[in-house]
């Protein structure tokens, strides 16, 4: 009984001491919040009083005696206080192995998922709540599409307050050390808190690369100029009638020009398209129609016919151009100037040169294999050799079956919703 009474007195004494310490901590907290030196500090650790309270609570709750060192679990650790600032990051990525930029599709890997892994690993963010981070992205590029100028914005850990002149964290250098080789941060910029990487963007520029072959690039350029201006592009996109109700978009620029690359007597060319915003698969649909024109299978006037949605409310069925040659080149914002440290820039340039050399090396190996094909004898006795492959017959775009119109899709959604409501 004496032992029990003694333990009870010790427990009561500890509980009284906790109350005293909590009262003392409350007074100190008030003093600390009014202290000007607090505002200049970037990171305030837990006070000795708080640590003492934690230790006493552990003993008072019947935990292990503090003579044996206890490693604090996640629930016992207090997250350090740190300053944050709203930052825009300029991102490049080679999209071939990714299931698009956005991670909402539940497919892995995506560029976004890799970026957030790097942000967590470097502890530039705490938690996973994108709303709390005020996260936004400029372009939601699809599977296989690349970029050299994607922009995202979010709150990141910072070394300084707005009024401080301290050197900032090297966001570019730190992130590029942990990102995969086909993703890199190109620069960062302080951003106003009301910036939306999606809605504050003034314009986006896409490039689509292609081999000229026998294409009539002059006819393609003439046709492409018809896209410039504000038009309804519902016949040049994959329609998402449940979420998108306005298909008017403004194209500011269309150019077509040769690049500096060539192979086997063929030149690499590129289409450059600048617009305020684009619909789902819009660039790839535009490119597909232009390739028909370049092959002489369609007249440049087909662009006018497809843009006339009054007379052509339903999109003809056609296959869009492949995704790999498409690149989001740049996103324009008012007042944003992207920067990085000299060390990070040098490391970035060296990395990109290394990747270029690596792909050139792979190209050389495939070219070597191609050269060796010429030394392989063809067997004229094989039956396959006598089979003549039929060239695909082009069906004129205006003669093809069409997809449902926007109004028909909306009516179908409404009917399905009413049917579900009646049965529920």
C-alpha cells in the first residue's frame, strides 16, 4: 500500500508540474509573438519548456522512464516552423515514357508524380494537399508529349521573408539532383500569390516536328494560316462535352519552317503554333489535317469547311497525328522572369549535352544496323516477296462518317441523368 501511495503522490506531483510548465509556456509564447527578433528568424525550434512537457507527459502517462532514451515517433515530433513563398517553376521533360503530365489519371509514371516525389524528398513541401500548396499547372500535356517550357506554381519552403535580403534556396540545383534524367527544372521565379499557372497564362507555344519527305510544305503553310484568329475548333479536337462547353479558341501565330537536322536526304521540319489556350488534342488534330493537305489528298479549303461549324456541326472521323513529335515550347506570363544559380545552370547545360550525346549515340547504332541491312541478301523465292501491299485508299474528309455533335452528346448526358434519377 505504501508503494501505491508513493506512486500516486509522484504522479500528482508530475501532473502539477505539467500545469505549471504549461502556464509558463503560455506566458513565454505571448512574449515571443510580440518579440521583433522572431520575425527575422527563418526557423524556430521547440522551446526547452515544450520539450520538458513532452518528457513529463510520457512519464505521467505510464510510459517508459526517461533513463532509457526514447526515439520520438512521427506523432511526437513537432513540425519545424519555416517560411514559405509562392514560386513558379519552369519544367522540361521528355515525355516518351510518361502517361502524360497530370497524375489524376491513376496511371504511373507521370511527370507530375515524379516532380512531387522530388519536392517531398528535398523537403521543399510538407504534406500532399495540393489545395493548401495552391498548386497549379499551365498545360496538361498528354501521354508521350514533351515540353521545354511547362510552368507550375506552388508554395515552397523558403529561406527568407518578403522583406529579407538573404540568399534564397537553390530550387533548380536541389531538385535537379533528385529528378529522373528525362525531367529537369529550367528555372524558378517568385510569383504573386494570386497567380494561376493555368489561367494567368497569356499564351502557349507548341511545336510539332516532322520529316518533310514528299510533303508540299507551301500548301501546308497556306492552309495553316487559316487557323490564325478566333474560331470554333470543335472539329479539331477530342470533344469533352461533359466538361467543356466553349470550343472557341484564338490562334495568334502559325509558322512552318525547316530545322537544322537531316537524315538520308530528308530534312526535319517543324510547325510552330501560338495560341491563348488549346483544346484536348487540338494541335495533333490540326497537324493530321495539314499532313493530308501536304500529301495532296485534301485541298487547303478543307480547313475553312471544318471551321464552319454551322454547316459542319459534327466532326468527321480521322486519326490524329502521333504524340511523340509534339512539344510544349513555352508559356508566357506577365512579369515572370525565370532565374537559376550559375552552378545550377552549368550543371543543367552539362546534363542536357550528355543526354543529346546519348541519343546521338543511339541514333548512330540504329544507323549502323541500317547500313548492315544493305549487305543482307534478299531471297526471291520467299512467298512474302510476291505479295503486293495495297496502298491505303484515302477517303475524303467530308465524305467520312461523323461523330455526334456537341448538342447530341449533351442530350445523351441529360437523358442518362434523368434515367438514373428515376431509378434511384
